[in-house]
């Protein structure tokens, strides 16, 4: 019984809140069922199903706070977890920045559940792997990949009357296809909330085509190039940049959004006019829970970058109080405005440029300018007169997403892309960007 | 590679937890009571009997209880104190030549037997897609044995108040020395691991690890510039005694530019230095890009070793099992088979070793019940071996496993993870100060910074914490905006000097990520200060807006 319904979790929350003797109590009940299949060298290497649940109790006595969790729901266990949290709260030092539990919130439901995804079984997973493996065997290619799906529920409540319950589903598929001689490699990623929007055959074909086209890559000189960046190439760069939107960091002078003299760049036009990035828990493509799991503040639609201007910063409860503004929920998704143009159209409109399938091993080099380094991988091609001419060797880049979003020439149609190292669900368009800075060549295929 | 932060580890995917934890949070007083070995043996036997009855030809059982505590401080405040626990059983079987794995937190006999039967069912299903049967290198059953990290002071017995006060004292020292903001943390880990297998092993291990990272940030509001300096400690496989600083464990960096630490760490002293250094960085000279002779301190070089030698010599990557995630490796089997692949200059000797005292990878037995040992990876510059588990040993002609199996939780399947991989000290007497004398145009780098390498481990870029120019045999002023780029083979072949064993010490990582679903591992890398000639240095300063 991993997935509990609202009635069941409400009863658990009420029991916990009644048991608590602390000044305030916050309770969270969650559970998930996650299936996966992993394959490599054209064979399945592992497959599994993991189920997990937890009830987490956070209590406070004055400014002392304690947290404990347990994975059983009987009365005795609930009493135990409440007492453990209270014991820890008594041991913990006072936190001068402690903020009380939020007042009752209105959570407008978001469409985070798909019955079709929840019904995914081992056969479905095996079939997703089989499409790639069989097609690769036929084409003398080698497939490696991972398919994972999850069904989960999340319930939150506190002693001020907050209550929210919702179910979520999701799936991710990644596949790397390599030629047998190791001279070509292609990759694809697909993320979906609803399994009916996932086509394993289509996905595998993309990776296969990229692998076949990428053989015998030519070396071209590093330098600044016009690039067409597929969504997987920019999503992590943009995700990295968002950590600089914290209001406290900005006000304290520790963000790229801090300005000389102590002011922030809020309201400044820091990006190209075409750049519009917002968060919206109810977005039909990438819906997320309508609350922030840390603060329990209700999420809202927020324009983070509007027509190239920095439009909003994230305010924690503590910093909001200090600054006399409204605290904000941490975004769960990022949506970037695009057009109806396909990646192929962006290529067709390009005289000379480079197509980048994905970027890899991205790390922050300098937080002052959000300078990031990383590499291209699994499908980098030279474009001439609107056509892909030949594969090229991978590059290392040293580039800031701020600069990248200033140099946009053309934007395509957003696609759903799950985060890798950043935590957001995203809808990001392919982009044509001028002067993207490649600093060295990589021999990696 | 560190793909996820420590705080996210083990948090449930549904994201509803109120605090980031890596297990179930528990009260402090419960941390010290271990589960009886007899009870663990009985449970392991239940699983093995159920598995063999269901048709398994092999079964191993890992009963884990993972206890952790983390304390996070910012400036003069304690932001979070959390104790966590995670306990359960993982059962791995071979049936019909294929692996199966299942895990459960239900530690009743029925629950464990059920997991064993489920593992067998999964193995049978996987066998249909198997191209060749799993072949395990033989392991002689260890019988009933125990191993524990040698610990002088158990972190579980140190009051939270004392630990919090130490971190706050460090933050205060950093702020007094010039930092505008300080953060310090204490991560403490206890893994109670019981391994049993149908080979006849019943191995009980009690492991302890600790890490105390810090960061100092200085801000110049007038110019809008900010710079940070991280701590120069290393995560260790030791007890709380690591934080009882001893004078004999302190050494001076070349030219006295920093105080460095070996077997114990003075966090307050380092925080003070970090505050001072962060402020100095605000006015340091921006580096002129070009070719330099780099002098790399072990606090920095460990990460370069990790990325450019540790990962490429993992046999599962070489074979293609990580192709979809962390990537493959340039160090292919044909290069190893040639017996003359020049990975580095003849000075470069790199060993794998899970027996180094105080290291993160130091255990008695790996997660397949293989007794840990030491072996050569690169000898006199030549690639001579990889890192292998039981099912890989035959591929490289080995008769026994290297003992490189690890799982980050009872609930995850064990797989190949790197042991401690270390550069051996130079054979000729040479100190860091003597090394400087011979460098005309160089940069001395201390501490690890940003790091990135391609998916076959050729092209890399590293930053650092402290950079000093070297001019005509003398250490000069502090530099900033420094990163170096190279190709792994070019870099290691450019190694022209390594300080002797007096300078040898370890760095390490708590969060080395790999696998799908991803798992983290812990690993140390030792070295002495080493010199690399003619490496390309770039200037990372940028202007935006």
C-alpha cells in the first residue's frame, strides 16, 4: 500500500497534529513507486521496482526545531515519530532566523497525475528497452539506456490549518546509441507526465540517426560560433543560472544579480528582448505540485524574466520579513517562451553554424558572471547554407547563460525536458545563439 | 564526479519532505545501539535459504543500518541539525546465469524471504535477455569476521552543542579575518554493514566517516565584486579525532602561502585563513592566459587524479555499461593489452588501494565479500590494470576480484566503484619549496575548485582555491581567474617532478556519482605536490550585462 488516498493521509496528518505538544507542528506524508530498466551493450543489465513511503514531522518549541520521519502509520509509530521530533527540537540550538509555520494556504490543484503512466508495468519498460536494443542490433549499433517511471503522492499539513494532497506521475527515457567501432554516438532524452505522450520507437530512432550521422567527425577550430542549441543543450545552463535569483544572495552582494553599491538588478534588462521565462504550477506540459515542499507556501505563476528584464527574485520567509515583502514559493518548473518553429527550421535559416544535441558535465567556474564550463556530446554537427554538412568533434565551452540569453537570434518550439542536475521540470525551446564560446576540442565520441 | 549534493541523497523522489535528509531522521540517543550480529546472521540465512530454494545458484545479502548526522551553520547561526537512519536488507542472486536484486525495509523473516524470492524472479526474467551468463571470480568464504574503522573518538558520543560551537567559532574566525559571510558544515556517517553470501562469508563491518567543509565569502559592495575560498580539509575515514587539531599534523605550503593539514584539521585556523584569503582575492591579479608549468598541491591534485585516472580505469566504463550516463573511457582494452600505453611520464605510478588508513575507501571487505587490497593501475607511466569486481575479473585475466564493489544503500544494488586511487610519492628527495626553485614561469595551485571532463575522459578543465604566480624560482603574488585545460594523456606525460613521501597526503570526495538510478560513493586520492610542464591556462574573468 504505497500510494495512499487523500482520506487516508488526512487521517494520518490529523493524528500527528493531535499528538504534538510542541508550539507548532508540520507534517508531510509521501510515497512513491518507481520502476526502472537499464540496458547496455544491447542487453538489459538491471531492472527493478522500488517502493518507499515516509511520514515526516517537524516541530518547534520557540525557535528550537526538530524533525523526524518514519515509514509506518499505526498509532504507536506516529506517536514515536512525534516524540522523536520533539526530543530533537529540545536538543537543537535556537535559530535566530527561525520562521513560524505558514498560515493556511489555498492550493489550487494541478494536473500532475496520469492513470496511463501509473499503469506502466514491467512489460512496458521492457518494450521501451527492446525497441532500442532490437533496432540497434539490426543496424550494427550498440544501445545503452535507462527508462524510469514513477507514481507518487504527496500530502502536507500544519497546525495552522494547511492541508494539501495530490498524486503525481512521470517518466524519463534516455538512450545513447554508439557505433560498434566507437566512432559515432547519438543520444535522446524524453520526459513525460503522461505515458501516452511517450513513443519509445520515435525516441530510439532519433538516437540511432544521430549516431549514424556522427561518424568520422571533423575537427574545426575552437572559437565563437553561431550555434543551434537543442533544449537538452541549454536546459541545464538555464537551470544553473536560476540559483542566482535568490533575493538574499542578491541583496548581500553574492549573486550575478547584485549591483555595484549594493543594489540588485531587479528590473534591469539583462537579457535579449525575446527572453521570457516563468514558473507556473498549472502549466499543462510540465505541471508541478501547487506548493513548495520546504515552506508549504502556495506556488503561483511568476514571470521571472519578462521581455528580457529581471522581473522577480525568490524571497525566503526570513528574508521577505526582513525586507517587508511577500515570501515566495520555490519554483518547481521553468517555462521559456518560444515560437512554432522546429529545430529543422532553425537549421534551414542558418548560413553557417553548429548544431549541439546536448551539453555535459556543466560546472560553475565563476558565480560573479555565472560562467559555466562543460562540453558538447553525442551529436555535434556543422551547418552550412541551411543544411547539416558533416559531424564535428566535440567542444568544451566556457560561456555564461546570461551572455547566451543576450545573443539569441531565433527561438523554436519549446519541448518538455526533465532536469538532470537541476531540479526543475522544464519546457525549453531550441535556440539559435550567436558568438557561443567554444574554448577547446575534445577527442571524446 | 559529484552529480548531486549530499543533502539530496536519499530524499524521496516525490519531494514532499520538509527538510533534506538522507534517511529517516532519528533521535540522537538511538544512534549508538547496534543490531546483534546473531540476529543479522539469522536473517541472512533466511534470505539465502529462500533464494536457493527458489532456484538461485548464488545469493548475497547485505543488511545495512546507516546512521548520519549533519550540522549546518551560517555565520553565527546553526541552521540545521539532523540525525538520520536508514535500515533494511538488499538481496542479490544469480539464477539461470542472470542477476536479480530486491530490497526491503521489512526486516521480518517473511519480508526478507519475500525479497529473496522476488530477486530470483527478476533474475529469471532478466535471463531471457542475457547474452552471456554472469561469471563470478571465486571468493573463499571468510567465515564469521568483523572489521571496523579505527576510531579514537566516536562522533556519535560527542554532544551536538560542542560540535555546533566549534563550527560557530570557525565562522566567527573567518568573519573576524575579513569574510562577510561564512558557512561551515559537519557531515558524519556511520555505516553498520553486514554481508553474507552462499560462498560462506558472514562479514560484520562498522564504518565511520567525517567531513567538515567550509566556505568564506568576501564582498566589495563598491565594486560589486565577490570572491570565496573553501576549506582545505579533506573528508576522512576517521572518527571525530580528526577535528582535534595537532601541531604535528600541520604543514606549510610552498612559500608559506597556506597552512595545510594531514591527519587532523584545525577548522578554526583554516576558517580564519579562508576569510583572509577571500578578502585578498578581491584585489588579486587576473592571470594572463598562456602556457605555464603548474605546481599542484595534493589538496588540488586529488580531484584531477579522480577524474582523469580514477574514472577512466573503471572497467565497467571501459566495457560500456555507463555509456548512457557517465560515459565510456579512452583507456580501452587494446591500450592495456598493448602493455606500452604511455598514460603518463615514467615518474607516474598510480595505485589502487582500499587499505590506506584514514582514507574514505578503507574497508575490510567490499560489498561482494572480497578482502580489500592494493594493486598497480599505472606503473612507470604505463597502464597496467583496471578496477574490477567479481563478474569482471575474468575479462582482464584476473583470477580474483579487486574488491571494487559498493552500493550506497541497502536498497541499491552493488556495482563497480573506484577504490582509493593515488599517485605515489616521488622517489628522489624533493620538497615543495625545492620544487619552486626550478620553475621559471609557473602557477602554484592549492585547493580544489570547479571541475569538468568529457565523457571519455580526454579533455578536462580545473579551477582551484588559491593561485600564486611563480617567477624565476620564487612564489609571487596571488592570482585569480585561473583555470587550466588539458588532455588526460598529454597532462600526465607532462609530469616532470613529484615531491617525496614527506609531502604525501590525501584529498577525497563524499559524493562521487555514477550509475542509473544514480548512486554516490566515497573515495580518497593521495599524492605529493607534483609539477606539470607547459599546461594551457585560461583566464575565466567575464563581464555580463
